[in-house]
C-alpha cells in the first residue's frame, strides 16, 4: 500500500484499515512462530503497512492543531 493511496482515505477508513492490517500482522507473526512461513518478507511488508497508516493518522492529527 502506498502513502498516496492512504492520503485519499478518510480518518474512519484509515482506522478500519489499521485494525485489519494489525490483525493480519499478528496472525502472520503467530503463524510464523508456530511453523515457518513460505515468505517471511511478508512480515516486513505488513509491519510497514501498519507504520504507514499510523504515520498518516498522526500527520492528520497534527494538521488539525
């Protein structure tokens, strides 16, 4: 997911997306700890997606002030 795509979303959409991405990331981490995953680099991608969403939410929060 690109940052430009996130800028087009509303705050509520971003929060929903954040919950979904976090759930996906935790599920992937658990699955990776139990048994080795085929593509462990997907963990990095999921973690960065969460960070991108949080960054956009924080930027909007600061812009309101």
